[in-house]
């Protein structure tokens, strides 16, 4: 589980940010003027009506990014909106997609 200081609070809005999209998720990134980056994960009921499936995919994303947290550029808020296509993939494939996108956008060291 992500430590509290690594989580993006619900009340925070990313107003001036960049949006990146992949087949598995869309990612909104904004500056947060802090020393640490913060993460949030959203899975809509449109993705799955089953709460267990929604929670499982969030846990997978959280686990992947928790392992790579120290490599993330500090001072950013990351909001992941997970798409339906991510439900059918294995964790390794999801990790590969996330890391490729973050490297491409130079958000990971």
C-alpha cells in the first residue's frame, strides 16, 4: 500500500496539466510544488460493475508504481484513469506499458 504522503488527496484538482493516453490508461500530470510526487488511480464503473475487479486493477497499478516510486520525477501529481482494456492483461504487460510511457515522457529517471 502506498504511504499517505505518496497519495493524491481527493480534493486536489490538477488544473494546468498534461494528459497522456495509452490503450490501457490515460494519465494526467501536474506540478504540485512539493518534494514528493503523489499518485491517484481511478477506475470508473463503466470499466466494470464488479467492485472486486475495479479494486484488483487499482492494486496492480499501485503495486507497479510503488516499486518504481523512487525513480519518478519529484514534484508531480499523477492521476491514472484506468480503461477497460487493462482488465484483460497480466501485471507484467501493464508494467511494461506504464514504464514505457513514463520513460518516453521523461517522468522516470
